[in-house]
C-alpha cells in the first residue's frame, strides 16, 4: 500500500486535531492502518457534508423560484382567469353642482352626474357608454332628465383609423366632447357653444376617426339630424333629438379637421350638414349648414380659447323670423397663478335670429376663478354681466360651483 | 342624399377590416435599441418603505406591482412603465441617464383619445428634463394637448417615476 505525502500530512493534521485520537499518556502511537481508517471516516463525513450543502442550495433555489412565482402571481392579480372581466371594464364619471344668483334665478342645482362605462371586447373592439342624470331628480313633474349621452361600439381599423357606431358626441367646438368640470373655466358652460353649436350635442350614427399625419386628425360621420320647428323659431338647440326614437327621414353629416401639431395648441374646424332641419315637418324650411372654427391654446400658465360658429338655415320659414342665420363667438384668455389656481375672462356674443333686422343679439362678459385642490376636483366662482341689444333683459349675477371627475 | 344614407353601411362594413392597433414598438425592441442590441440582464427595484410611499405620491395611487424592472445601472437605466390615461394603460419606454430623461417613447397606446402624446412633437419636450429636489416635480413645464389632458398627465407621471426610481438603483459603490 502506497501513501503519498499529502495524505500522510493530512493524516497528521487530523490526528493532531482529533481529540478522540489524541495521544493518550503512556499510550502508543497509531499505526498507519489506523491512520488510514481515520482518513476514510473523515472522507465519508466530508462527502456527507457536501451532499447536505448541495441539498441546502437546491432548497434555497427552490424557495427563490417559489417566491418569484408568488410575486408574479400577486403582480398579475392572483389566480389565472379571475378578474379578467373586471380588467377589461372601466368605470369613470363626473359631476357638478352649481349655485346661481342672477337676475333670472337664484337656485342650487346638482346640474349633472354622469357615469361612464367602458369595456374592451378585444384589443380592437370596445364599447363606451355614458349615462347622465341632469338636475338631480328625473321623472314626473321634476326638472331632471336621465339621458344616454354616449353608447357606441368602436372598432380599430389599424393603428391610425377607427370607426364607431352608436350614440356619440359630435366633433364640434371645444366643450362638446371634453366638458368634465375640471377641464374648463366658468361655472356654467359658455352660452355660445350652448346656444349655437348646440352643446352638449350627441346623435346616433356611425363615424370614422383617424390621423392623417402627425398632429392632424379627422372625424367624419353620418348621423341623425336636428328636428327644430317654427314654434321654437328654428332654434337649433331645440332641435336635438337625443337618439330617442329619433326621426331619421333626413340624416345629417359632420366632418372635422383638427391640428394639434405643437404642444399646447389646437386649431380645428367643423362642418355639419343637415339635409332637412325640420325632418320634413315644415315645408317652408329646408337644409342647413353649420360652420365652426376654434383654437385652444395653453402655453405654460397662459391660456386662450376662441371660437366662432355660424348656422345657415335655408327656406322661407327660418328666413321669416331671422333664424336663417344663427351665429356667435367668444374669446377667453386665462392665466394660471399656480398649478392649483387659475383666473379667466370671457367675452361672448351670440344671436339665434341674426338674420332679422331687430335687435336680438346677446352679449355677456364673464370673469372668474378656478381652484383645483386636486387635478380632478375643482371649485369655481364667476361673475356674469350681460349687455343685450334691444329690449332683451340682461341676466347679471354670480355663480359658484363644485365639480369633479374620476 | 344617397351617399349620406349609404355611408353608415360602408363604415360598418369597414369594421370587418380591423387590424391590430396601438403597438408602436415592442418593449423588448425598445430595450435592445437602447443598449445597441446587447441589453444587460434586467434587475428590479423593490417598492418598499419610502420607495413605495414616494411612488404612490408620484402616481396618485399605488403602483400595481411589488417591484419595478429595469435594465442598466445607476448611471444609465431603461424602464418600461405603464399608467392609465382615461381608462386604458399606456405603455411607455423611458431612458434615464445621469439623472436626466434621455428618451421617452410611447410603445403601446390603447386609449380612444389623446393619441397625439406619442408623437415626437410632444415627447421631445421631455428631453433632458429632471426632477426638482423637494417635491420631485419635473423641473420644466410640459405643454399639454387639448383633448388629451389625461394622456399628457399619465406621461408626466411616468417621467417623474422613472427619474425617481433611477435614484433607487444601488450604485457600484453600494454593491457588497
């Protein structure tokens, strides 16, 4: 049997370090065979320790893997499949309450509460619905209404174009599509968009939406038309059918081009064509056109909104009461003192019977302040002063409001 | 009149041509591009304690994950982050270098409105932007886009988040 020098040295060290084999007083030194036996025993223990270490390392790796899987499961929202419907469904909304103290009214009104629902059927097919309660209580003799302001299915054609079918907000003006209270100045929506466009204006139909080039977008749709009447002096606001068993004898079309090529600047123009403004109920009224243009600028703390809109109604009926021309404009500079406080002023002028010779034009000046304690919550105050032509009464006073979106 | 009457049908028929939408660059491709096709292995910043609190403050809600994955190191890092605009998540790739935003790019946009935020004419405003010391706000104004308020807000939050998380990456000196 041969032993190399290393083995013998190791044996010597082990012998010296192992109390069991320490030289006993008076005892004889271990033989080479005894040393070899000790070495074998130690070797076995080393091998056992190695196996134990490998086992521990494997367990640690297994624990790491399980921990990773647990974290991933938590991040993914738990058990596979659970919550998938909720993941594809979103709920939002907004609301606003107003206190009006003007010559025409002194009242508190929860003007609007809107609930929004969206659901993704697939990555390229979704639905959007918006239900609105106006003036807090609806039904019976109450002033309120429950309305479906939006309810459409949208299909993506590609990454630049989509189409929708259902009830949707028409692409016209600044406020018609974006009117959540924190997004605009003034307690009430401005009278020009309200009476001339007329905001909020929705209709049932189908629309194409897309992007022509970076910063350039378009909308084009065909939808239910207005149904106004001589009894209302052909005022366009009275003609909204709101997709409630809407008369579709004479459809309408709306097209918009919008440019947003520089951050903070929007310029857009809309044309709307009504093939018959009374849906054939009034032979003295015919088709009608709306032309609208606006800009919306917000550069740093400075803001400016300006809008012009004009209706041309054909037919002897509208012409006889001066409603063949209905037009208005406003200009609204604003300044944000801080991220949370902004002030504005607005000059509005509009006339729903601009085609006659009498004084039916209305003018309104507004100044006010918005305070956003949170980006989605706003407190508003403004003063309005009218300077209407002729013998029309002025409606002066102040308004307070609180609004939110989520 | 015939055109007007037939257009709804034409538009509805066009729906059948639907294709994929909204993915402008795959996140993996963004990472590869950022590191010249040789991306490092990803690492994570765990959202614990102060890091989680600050992340919540920046977003206005809890980040929907226990950790955030990144590529790179304390000098230059790349992030793929998501934030909801109005009702859908916007996936954004961000690169932070030396405490400044080197690049921000919208990778996947799923919202129905506000898609203008993906264009360079908007995202170029973020180049070299950093954070203020105290409030962790962006140190420059970002002009918004009318009608895309919520998408703009989402991108501003993600820019702040990436810049903040970059500071939570251990530097080489901190490595044991």
